[in-house]
């Protein structure tokens, strides 16, 4: 599931930073050109979970955050998914590997659009911004991982979240990274494999396209070569 892919990417990225805090140097010093002093503050926040229950690496969770959420946090929420492209009769191909037990079966499917939001909360606006930038960078750096999972046309964007009890836990600042992509949803129609070798007027057509008499049914069609 795509939500699990996002979860795994964020989890792996957070663990890498926790194991090597200097990874933050490239993002905040080289890319965003923050000062050494501010970078030191970010690093202290990231590694200081033992002394501050509102510090440390972000926790990652599925679904909307409750009001008493344990911050900092990345909450992964499905915003929408829609079927974007279909084929005639939903046919997207056929199993062509002769060694596959489903050889000859139709592949049914379509392309879907998926849109997820990664909600980011903290009681301090600067900390919210820092961990937002980390999440965005992790997702951008995970493009190859997502491609290997069959995702394409990936689009990453972000925005501040509207304050209010319906959208965000109380007394917290919120930002959101939006992760949008497309993916093929397919299934094998195993019932369609039956009868791929079919009969027409007594002519048996097998998979290699040759005709033969089978099962006491005589071939009723005279081939061109036989008529000469």
C-alpha cells in the first residue's frame, strides 16, 4: 500500500539522521544557508529526547493526530484517490509467459491518482518548519525507492495548515507535505484463461494457431494448401 511506502521512507530517513546527525548539515547549512548557531539548535532538538519530551526525532503514525498527540509527529493521511485512466473493458494486457500458471489470462486494470498528506505538528513554529523541511527532503531523496514500488508522476508540495480544532490539535502549529502520485492497479482474471484454445465450427485453434482434429470433432474447414 502506498501509505506504507511513505511510512517506510520517512522511518528510514529519520533513522538515518538519528544515526548520523551530520546529515542535517547539508540540508540546513548548504541548501538553506542557516547559521551554525541555528543548525546547532536543530541538532540539539533532534538528539535531546531524553531531556525534553517534546524534542527528538518525529514519530511517524497513520491517520489524523488526536488532540493529545505526542509531538513532534508526522501523521500520514489519505486525502483522495481516483481512477484516472481506464482501457476498453479494463484490459491492460495478458500474461504472456508460457511458464506462468496463469499463461493466457487477461490482466485487468487501470491507472489511479493517489494523494496523501503528511501532517506535521509542534508547539513551536520554527521547530515545525525544521521538521517539515526534513520530511520534504526525505521524500524527495526516496524517489528511486518509490519508483521501485511502481509509483510514477510523483509530485511533492507543501502548505501551512489552517488552525482550528477541526484541522489541527489545539495549541500546535501545523504544516503539511502533500505527496501525489500515480500507480497501476491490476489484477489477473484467471477465469479468462479457460477457453483460450477455442473451437469454431469444428476447427480447433490451439495456442500456436494450428488446426487439428480433436475429441472426435472433425475439422470442417479446408485449408488453402489442401485445396490445391
